[in-house]
C-alpha cells in the first residue's frame, strides 16, 4: 500500500498528519485482504500436506508391491557343504530341502590350434572362403596370420582367435569357442579349392562322411534348394571341381549349381540316388542333399573341397587343445548333463556353479526357508501403512482450546482414503476359497488408532502350515475353466471376479489369413509367376505340390515373410503365421483364374487378391469385448476392464469362466494407483481443488487491492481539495485584516 508523496502545507500541514490519517484509513480498508492472505497461507499448507500424503501413499504402494507376486513369502537361503566344488545360491520360490550332488566332469569350451607358421606378419598366399560355425570368412592372398585372426574375430562366428608365439619362428593360431559344452563345438569348413585350413594345420587331410544315413550320406541343411549353393552359403568365391561317386566323375560348380542341379547330376551315376529332403529347423524350412547307394554306402572322392563345402564330407582337426565337453553330474542320484558349469535349471530357482570335479564324493546343498526375510518384508509393509495413517491422524486433529482443526480436518477425501485403506486390508479374499481368507489369520490386525499391528508368530505359523494360502491372500491369482482360454494380462482396473467368475462367450473364432489353391491332382502343370506380398517366385511345370510349397517357404525365409506354405491333399495352402484382420496376404498371379494354374490371386492375370484373417469376438462377464487376433480384451468401464484373454478356440460358444482373485497387496496397490493417478486420482483432484481456491483468493485480493488503491487516491484528492480551500480561506482572512486597518478610527487590539 502506497499513500503517495503528496505534500500538504499551510494550516492543515502544521496541525494535522494527513499522511498518517490516510495510512490508517487504508489499513482499515485492507483488513479483508489480510484475512484472505491468511486463508491462502492455510491453503498452501494444505497443498504441502496433500503432496506429503501422496508421497507416503506411493511409498506404501511400493511396499505392497513387494508382496504381490508371492516371492516375499517364498524367500530362501542356500548353502553348500563344499564351495570349492559347488557354489549355490537360491531365489524366492526355491523348494526347501537338501540335495546331494556329485560332479564327474566340468563343461569346457572347444579349443583348437593350427600348426607352426614361421611368421605372423608375412603374407601366406592363400585365397578363398572358409566357414566357421556358419559364418563365412574371406581370406585374401595378401593376408597374414594376424589378418586371418582379425577376420575370424570380426566374423561373429562365436569364437575367439588369438596367436600363440612359441618362438621367433613358431606362431600358432588358437581358436576357442565362446560357448562351452558339446553344442559349442567349433565347425570349420574349407569352402575353397586351396585347402586353407589344412594348409595352416588347423585341419588334417583325411575326409570322412559327415552325416551318415542308411546306405548313404547327407549334406548340411541349406535354406534354399533352387538357387546357387554360393548364394545359400553366402560365399564370395565358391569352389568348383569334379568329384567321384562310386568312381564316376561328377562335375559340380557351387557358384552356379543349386541343390536340385547337384542331385540331378549325382542321380545320373548308376546305382546311386540323390534326393532333396525338406527339414523343419526351428520352424523354418531347410533342405539337405541325401545320396544313397543301391547296394550300400557309395564311395566319395572330393575335389577342390566341393563335397566338404556341401557338408557331405568333413575333415578332422589336426590339433585339439580342449575337446568340447558338457558338465556331467548327479543330483540325488539322477544323472544330468549341461553345456555350462552355471546350472540354473536343474532345481527350480536354485543356481549351481560347478567349480571342480568331486571324484565321487558328495556335496550337500541345503535350501532353507528364510522366514526372517519374509517377516521383515511384511513389517516394512506394515510400517509404510502406519506412516500413512499416522500422517492422516496428525492432520485430522481438532484443538478444542483454539477451536482450530488440522489441515485434513473434515476433509471427505482424506476420510474416505483412510476408510478405504482399512477395507483393502480387512475385506475377505475368498474368490479362490481356501483356509486363509482374512488378514487376521496371518497376524495382521488394527489398533484403536486404525494402525496395523503384526503378530509375527501368527505369520510364521501360517507360512509353515499353508505358504500357498499366504501368497494367495496377498497376491493375484487367476484361473480358467476352459483349456481354450488363458489369461494374458490384467490391470489395476480389473475387479476381483468373485467366486462366480467372468463368463466367456465366443461368437467368432480367430483365423489366420489363408489362401488355398485350386485342386491340383497333377501338381504344377503350367509355368506361373506368383507375387506374394510383393515378392515374386516362378512355379515351373512338372513341379510337385510339395516342391511348390517348398519354393514358397524358401522365398518366405529369404525375405523374412511371416507366411507358411503347406500341402493339404491336392491343394497348396498359404497361411499367415499370425491371427487377425491386421495380418493379411496379397497374391497376384501371371495366369487368369481357371487357366490351369494354381488359382491363387485375382480372377484375371495381374489382379491382386487380398486374403485377410479374422479377429476373435465375444463377451467377457456378459459385456461385449474387443478382439484383436486371438486376444480378447474386456470392455472399458466393465468390471473386468483390463482383462486380456488368449482364446485358442476354433469353435464358438461358451468357454467357461475366468476367475480373478485380488488379495490384500493387489487391492492396495490398485487403490493407491487410482488415488495417486496424476490425471484423475482423488489426491490429485483434491490438490487441484485447493489450487483453484488459491486462484480464487488471489483474484479477490487483486480486486480488494485495487479498491484500496482507488480509496487512497480518493482520500488524497479530498485532502488536496481541502488544502486548497483552506489556503484560499486564509488568504481571504489576511485581506480582511489588512482592510480593517484602514477603516475610520483604525484597528484596535
């Protein structure tokens, strides 16, 4: 408040403190502003308290989350009777008990070495490709032993190469598998005519059949049987040579020949049949050459490493430093092997590190329930809960002497929060049934101040007698009555289903996009180009349906397409790997429909046909649900909101019920998530409400301050006018006095 710097002189200025009077009058006028500022200060204190309550609620949510998945009630400790042989650790949920372990062999990585190379830094003069664990390494004539080491290390072949210097003129290339165990054995192929691996002493010259089959041999599996071998293997320069099978020359050029070409050439040898077999490797189609003799295994003579590159023959390692070896051990007399010495899948949630062989001696591993850790976790939860309640109670107090209530006194939001927190803990958990239905049965009760009290002995007794019941009492459990329905996910919005569960009704089963050819009893009779999802292949007359399907699968593998082709009777079926309307297949044919081709694609040549899948459709809990592929999601706003089901049913109709049980910790975290939600939580809305009050108070203060300023201006103007009038009056008085002096008879005192 500024009353200004107006100077008032004369009689008033001498006898009256005008500025003081204006200041006092303005202060009286400002009293409502002071009251509003007190209200604003109280609102700010309330916001701070709400923020502190929110922080405590989030802390409680974190503590409750530790009880959600049940691991807190299955905490364990583990020990080994001989840590120089077996080191053990265990995580929550490990089965309690003792286990006798005998280690007979440790896993080790495959390690090989080359022969002596006089210099590591002089050009070796070898050129061509080698293949290590399926990865092509290209060697050039100018490469040194050091260059070969670097090329191998940069190939991503899962090995580590190094040079061992024995003497000034004795250097050896050492290669170690990065994966221990038999499955980590190093595979090397001299895919070149120079015999590079043999030349530097990594492999010997003796060849043997690599994949023996009845009366013959098979090659390595390849991803494509129609294209050149060089492309299938990724070779930069593929070898070519004339091999001998049963003494008969067969010319093979891996740069241009496909598996089909090679099989045809070998089959021309009398008494020998070569075929291409289709394999399923991890869900992908693969192909291998199989060579069978009419009267037993044919003889093979390689040339330029052609049969070695195909995987029909193989060379042995010249110098094996360490053989690839699995760990071999027994647990309680049961023999087991693993590719690594770190064993984490033999005993559930128990991690074993095999350190040394025990020579037949037994190492005892003990896994014990760590109930002290469980009690500590529940105690932390109780402390976090009580911190929230203490904070609420502190600010709900009413001081009778001052007749002043706390910051939360009479707040319906906070009162509801306190009541709801108690309900989440004390309400029944009976959806799944069982013996433990109430918090009081595991030692949790409330005192007179609504704070939780833990009876540790009761909790320990419940853990000892019914550990799964304790987990169910605190956590989340789901179950379905139909094998065609699985729970995929649920959210904090998903309500406990109760014992009746959520009924599931399917009105439409999910389907994959499927294209089916015409009936083709004679196979492919015309050359036809199919463009599938923008990628083209050509089916040639004389192909069988299986060969056509194999060609489509080869295209899919090469292009990373999520489709699969198969033969069903006399038809070719092309299916998308995923379900639903968002996954489709487009096919265009070079032939008109009905012209003798496959019938796939549009009605006329060049026309695209779109094949689309279907989403699952149905209801959950009697309310329409949203389908996407095989996932059926409960409707927003329904009791089951957030519940996602995987429906594998291929027929419609009732698919049983889904039970959702939400225990104490789950209910608490769901509720705390709701009230602390930054957009719609009750604590958020309460804070926004107080902020709105502050904004309103600020507006009132601004209006009142404006009134006071105008009031001061008006007072100043009034006193200014008074001064002027007083000054004029004094001047008139002086004039009258002077006039009186000149009256007849003069002025007498």
